[in-house]
C-alpha cells in the first residue's frame, strides 16, 4: 500500500510500456480503427497552387499522403518508417510550419521510435539549435522518461560550422545511448560535424538521429529509396544506429513555428 495517488491513465501508460513491441503495435492498430487521426488537412497539390500567401501562412500547412521508406536502422530492427511529404504551395520560399503541423511531425517521430523493433531507452536527447532543442525536449518528456537534454548551438563561419560556448553537455554514463534531434537535413554536413563532437565527448556513444524534415532531390517530393534524399550520404557517413524522419520537404526548406506573431 502507498499514500501516493496514481491516476488510471498513468497505470495504463506504465502497462503499455511494458508490452512487447509487437503487442504495442497491435494495440495501436486496433485503436486507430476506433479513433480518427488528428492531423493537418490533406489537400490536392493541384489546388494548393491556388492558395494565396496569406492563406498559406494563416491556415494549416498542407500534408501529403503517407508512405513507407526503408532507412538505416539497428541490427534486426524495423527499417520501414511511415512518413509523409510537406508540399510547399509557394515555390522558392521557406515553408512556415504551424504548431499543429509541428506537433503532428513529433507524433510521427515518436511512432517510428516505438516501432523500431526493440525498446529504445535514451540516456539523453540532444537538440541542434533552437528548433532541435524543442524537439529534444518533447521527445525526452513524451518518450524517454524525462531523460537529460543537451543543446548544440551552431555558428556558421567561412570554415564551416563551429559550436558555440552556449552549448550544453549533460553528464552521462560511459558509452551512452543518445538521440540527436535536428529540424531539417539538407546538403550541409552539419550532423556529421556534430556527431563527431558528440563521439569525442562521449566515447562509445550509440547515436540515433531524429529529423523533422529531409530534403528530396526531386521537387515533386517523390522518394522511392533513402538515397533519393539530398542528405542520405551525410546520414550514412555519420553511422547512426537508426534514423527517424517525420516528413520530406522541398528547397529552400521549412521554418519552425518558434516566433509568436
């Protein structure tokens, strides 16, 4: 007996986390048939081009159809992740995400992590710049039992990327498991440089990479395999234990909803 009051929801959540991955997946599939999925509206690309700039920024972002993609993953893990595309109705302009779209992408990353094929217990979540830090905070709280959070502030220079002194590195055990969070991956080898720094500070670290938006080589956002992403070679060279991607995006990229208007 204990004096602490535990809600039914906490008991259910604790029981769910103790289930085998296949049992968790079965429950999710069963519940999906009963509850409608909350997501931004899916709009035909032919209609999206007619939206004005004001309508696009004030309303919800367009969400493309779901599809599966095989990505690098752990040994005997599930390589197939379920992601979606982020069509941009205004070619050549950054796509400003709404908070609804941002939250939906985080939910998709959490789903991919849970369906990795084995339980992923992170010792820390690291965020690259402010948007990555927000992602790391949500993932640490929602998925990894409020694990420590690290912050990697990048400064661009003529020689490439340097890490600011404002970066934060929590104390971790030897050979920790780290989830590295970034808002987008394009052509620049930012994640490669940062991964080297993390491995230097935490020898033997097993690093997983969670990114919100991955740029495609095809403007239509069609992706048939992992190498159709512009940052595929960079992510492979970083030798991540596994990769999680919420959505594909087109140039010049996406903007997080961090500025209140």
